[in-house]
C-alpha cells in the first residue's frame, strides 16, 4: 500500500514539474534585464553614483532628449536591485514625459519597457501588464529594433511567469527578441542574450532537441568570452547541469553524473561567495536539492552528504515557498525509500504531498 501511495505521489509530482519545468529553474531570471555589477562589495556605492549621474542628465534642461535617452540606455544595471526602484520610477517617468513632449516614439517605448521591467521586479502583475500594453501602442515599422528586442523579451518574461500553460507563446517572444538583439548589435547586451539563450535552451531540453541545446550552449560560452561575469558564469554552468543530467539519463554513464554535480557545485560556490544578486537566490537554493538528487543516483551515494544538502535547502527556502519545500521533502522521501527506511519515507512523502498541493494551487 505504501509503495502505491509513494508511486502515485511521485507521478503527480513529476507531472507538475513537467508543466513547471521551463519555469522552475528560470523563475527569477525574468527580472534580470541589465548588466550585472561584478564586485558585490562595491555595488551600493556604484549604483548610488550611477543614479546620481543619470538624474544629472535626465533632469538637465540643456541636454537634448536623444542624448538623455542614449545615456539612460547605455547606463543600465539597476533593475536587479529593488532597493533602488523608488529612485528609478521617477527617473523613467520623467524620461517618459520628455519623450511625449518631443514626440519621440522610441523614447516612449523605451520608457514604458523600463517601467514595466521594474514592476516585473516587484511582482506587480497588473502594473507590468498595463505598461507593456502601453508600450505595444508605440511599436511600428519605424521602431528602433533594440527597443523592440527589449519589449519582446519583457513579453516573454511576463507570459512565462504568469501563464505557464502558454509556453510556446513565451518561446516565440524569446526567439523574436533574440532576433532583434542580433540585428541591432549585441555589444553591452551580452547578459540579456545569455538569459534569453538559457530560457530557449530549457525549451530545447523539453523537446529533447540535443542539437538545439548544444548550439545555444556554444553561443552562451562564446558570449562569456567577451563579457565574463558571475551572472553569466552562473547561467552557463546551470545550463550545463541540465545538459549533463540529460546525457546521464540517456547513457547511464556516471561521468556525466559527476560533471553535472561539479557544475552545480560551481554555481553554488558563486552563490555562497555573495557574487550574485538576490534574485538568483531561489535558483541557487533549488540547486542544493538538485545536487542531492544527482548524488542520490550515484552507486556509491553518501546518505549523510545528501541529507546535508537537503538540510541547507530546507533552511534557505522561504517558509511560504511550498513548492520549494515540497522538493526537499520529496527528495528526502526518495532517499529514505531507496535505503529501505519505509516508515520514514511514508511520513516524509505525505508531508511533501501536502506542501506540493498548497504550492500547486498558489502557483496557478
């Protein structure tokens, strides 16, 4: 009877993950739209200085609107840090009003995109949708393709987060965005492209299209050569975790399993050193569970090591993150079950199911 219950739970859990997988590990990348600041200890000073310089330009009546637009567009990097949003909203709104006064549609489109990005960062669904709708009114044949790239990336993020059952639509937006970025030139936008390529790569995993996956990973690695940063390193290594896991699933060769574990630990190293923005915390915490899951597949698996990774994940997940906590308890149940600790497996599996049911309802 326990085995039946456990199997039913596992099947239901995997069914949910199949629906959520394109979003499960990319969930918090949606807001990452600007270049990451490399040294975390200087981020606050750097960002304060950047905002001061932007205010000095945007509010200067002697500077033309086109100069203001170019300066703001060139000096991105703040939407990863919600503590600055209260300063960025008036900045972009002032730029928006300036664009309306001079009738610069590209400037208006850029401003609406930027404000929508901030609302996505605040998880404000309604406001983000309002500004994306406003941006769509300024899209035409004369629109600058670099702002179209940003708009379609934002649309992909919005659909991917709030309408997970419309995955093909999100993928289509990402592909369109990537095309516009490539046409407009990628200099200074490497981090954006890596994020897009990563999301498209996850889609490739879903379709078991290994050629497409490898093509995107090669492109990500090439971008990394020209713009290395902890964020890009993290994204690339995280994709490789999925790639090597995919290879192991199809070959049962533990070399790939070890490679996946290595890449996951490299990602966690960046996280534990504090080199990533807070938006990446959830993805990193998921990786603790992933490492435990991968280690559990090894023939010489160490139960105490596996449990230590699950313990870390359990302490780091937000108490309201029911899906995350369900992953922890589900993995513990599997570990207990496979070591013939049947009673413990039953207790933990039922606890995981309870968390999963709550999380599934809140997610949708």
